[in-house]
């Protein structure tokens, strides 16, 4: 979320249910000088409406990717971009990738994902 903010993405909001991870995220944002600029909310990602999001960054286990793919397809606009860290979406073809190993990320443009799914 902090890196997204640094790259100019606004608003920069993270959702986390684990109170320890939520606290750690807020601490790291504060330590980096971004307190009050980025936000971490204790909310369930599955219950958040993402229809007004144009940039989504996810860092979740592979087992969660298939149901999350369905949610993102249903809610995100065509102009949205999804970036997945550490694990790709298994049924989507990325528009681009960056890094290797544990540092690899995959970027997906929703318009292209939808086109490939048809």
C-alpha cells in the first residue's frame, strides 16, 4: 500500500482482518513517514465492494486466488489493473511480470482478462 502511494496511486487503502498484521502495517506506514496518507482498514476483503477500484494489489495464498478471481471479474471495471504478489492467478494470463522468485509480481489488465475468458 505504501509503495502504491509512492507510485501515485490514490487513495492507497489496505484491507486486513488479522489485528497483528493490521497493527504491523500501520506501524510500517508510520515509520516510513506515510501516516495519514495511506490507510489500513480492518475489513473483510470478501465483503468490500471493489467496483470503484482501478488498481488492486493482492498478496494472498494460491488457494484464495480462484474465488478472488471471480469476485474481481464481477466487481472491477474494465480499466482496472490487478497486481498479484508472490502467487499468480492460475487461470489468468498476465499483461506483464516483474521480478523473480519470492519477489515476482504479475500484472493483469481486467479488459484483457475478460477478453481471454470469453
